[in-house]
C-alpha cells in the first residue's frame, strides 16, 4: 500500500491545503492556471508545503506533458534530453514555439538550488523560447542560489509553512477521505504534539499519523505522539519551520541589543548543524540593515567573520560567529540607510526618469558642450572644506530629503557636518 502522504496527494486545487495567498480564489497562481496562460516560475518554501504537488496539479489541469528532474541526481545531459523531448512534442503539435505558447511541456526541477551554474545555463534557451515552461522548487533563497539570467525569466512565488488551520484541515481530510483510515474509527483527542512535531510540514504530519496507526493505536493524543516519536520536543529541523523561527529569534535578539539571547539562539543553530555560512550571511545583512551608519565598522566585522569562517572551517568557525554576534548585538543601532534607499526607490517609481541637471551631465563632445552639458559645474575640491553649494537633485526634487539621521553619536556628527556645510537643519 502506498504511504498515506502519497495516497492523499491532491489532484486538483480544491483538494490542495494551504497557500491561499497563491491558489485561493482570485489569487495570482489560480488565475494563471485557470486562464491557461502559464509562464515559468520558481516555488520557494520549506519542505512539505506542496511545491511538487502544485506543479503536478498545474500540469494535470492544463493537460500538458510533464517532465520531472531532481537537481540531486540529474545533470546537463538529462536537461538536454528533456528539451529534445519537448521539441519533438512541438513537432508533433505543429506551429512555432513562442514564450506565450500555452502548449509547451512543463519541466519541474526539484531542489533547483542544487543545480550548478552550467546546469542552470543549459535551461536558458529553452525557457526563453518557450520550448519548456519551467517550474522550479527550492527550500533556499533563489536570490542566492539561482543564476540571475534564469531568475529574470521566472517569477518567484513564496510558499509558507502550514498554519494550525491548514494542519487541522489536513488531519480531517486524512480521516475522512482516505479509504483505509475511514475504516479504523480513529479518534483525535489532542493535536498540540502532532502539530509541533510536524512543524508546518504536511508530509511530516501525515507520516506521524501513519506511524501512530501502524503502531496499532486508534487514539491520537500528545502522550502517544511524543512516546512514539521518541524525539526531544526542542528538536530543530534545519529544513523546516523551526529553521525559520530560530534564525528570526536570532536576528531579532541582535536587533534588540540582547547579546545573551543572541548567543543562545546561535548555540541552538550550531548544535543543530545549521549551515555556518547561512548564519554569517544573515549577520552581514543585519550589519547593514539594523546597525548601518550608527557603527559602520559593524559591516567590516560581519564581513571579516564571513571571510574567517571560510578560511578556518568548522568547528573553530563558531568563535568568529560568536564574536560578530556579540559585537553586533552591543552596537548602537540605526536603519537610516535602509529607510533612505527604500524612500528613494519609492520616489523613483513615482516620478520616473527625471532629467539630470545640465551642469551635472558629462560633456565628452563639442556638441554636448555647446548644448550646455557640464556648464557652470563647480568642482568641490576648489573650495573651502571641499564643498560648494550647488544643485544635485533633479529640478522637481529640490529640497527633498531621503536620509534622516537617527539618534546615534556617529549619525549626529554626520548631521552636524551636513548642517555646517549646507547651513540648514535636517528635520526628522
């Protein structure tokens, strides 16, 4: 008999549990699926949340040829073989492939983040021309693991761990829809342990239920589940929900200037076997986002930690991670740079391509000089304090401020210097 998780695999969107933000009524993926106009995309989320199932439902509903590759066991040769098969399907159908062709076969690649650059490169032409519609699945951030040319050809959709309501719905579906379980009169008395151990993973939830049933139990409660699993309730699944919860607690403890809590959460990740580079990468992000101009040395420390970690390896790498964690937690905090760039991006999106003032433009040709390019530009180093007042913003944005200094001593010094130069006060 097939495992319960496989027996209960949804065959259509109405049976699919969770991810209502993507497949619920009026959502982006549901509308794409129902319209038949499917473009390539990548599904990013933790294990057991329905990435593979969703890909199969799409292929089934749109009646497309469906090819599956696993990045763990497949190479460039396998990719090319699938592309050749897709081309032969095209030849049988007739017509010319276009990027909007609704009949192109689906190529589903599980663990696409494990594909090498060469393997990902081999997909580009087929995805671009519409020979295949790519659906990738990954548990890792595509921004770090998928090459930019391929990422630019795919939309990324984020899947979430199943919440309590989703898990409850899944339990009910298992007990009422599975032909084998319906005969056993199973009683669910408590779900706290069941849901905690599953960690938002549908596959893990169903596997636990099956474990209880195979042990001859017909009552599901906290004691039964805990005893059968024989696991520490504080166990850490670095591919599941606990992974995201603990890294979140780690970052928020540093942001909140609590070095003891930050070290505790670091120890939890180290003990669980978390990827040290993942931790170091998050420290670099935090140094720029949460400490920023309050202590620019934080970025140097975080980068030095990352560099040292790659040089000395493990387990000694835990020491620079601890040093960087404590340094960042005890540093003054400022997110003024983070807010400044987001404010500027919002303005750019609203105002479009405003012209560069003539005196700031480059003038490499006589014609450009005759048109006034570069005219009246003042070279700052020719003036006292290497500064001279002139307009640097587009005409429509004069007197616009994106950076607002916060309360750190470092930023107050910067603000005072700007006030001295410009003779005006930056208002919060």
